[in-house]
């Protein structure tokens, strides 16, 4: 995917790749930041005020959220994690 973003067939010469790396760099930064959002931690903290890392297995994933907070919150965590990973991968 990145080579398609970096390649611009409309430009040529010395300035061909000068600015075409900027959108790719922004995309990588946004993907990195989005991937770092701990939805399991945030949802449990928002719902119960507790730290999910101190409960159950200590993981912030959907399975531990399901065990400690309930099915709906576990499914929501799983859905948000899948959505962010799908967006990051393209």
C-alpha cells in the first residue's frame, strides 16, 4: 500500500518525490497513534472507574474486559480493536 501512496505518475524530474512522502508519513503517524489507543482500558475505566489491568488476567484485551465488565463491553472492545486494526491495515 505505501508504494502506491508514494508513487505519483504525474510528476517527473528533480521534484518528483519531494512532497509525495509527506502524506505517507502522516498516514504512518496517524496509524501508529490510532494503534496505541487502549480501548479495553478506556472503556472499563469509563464504565466502572476501575483499572482493567488490576482485574482478571491483567490484560487490556476484549476477553478480560468480557470477564470483568460484561459481555456488551467485551464485544464493544473487540469491535473497536478490530475497527482500528482494519483501518490501520488499509
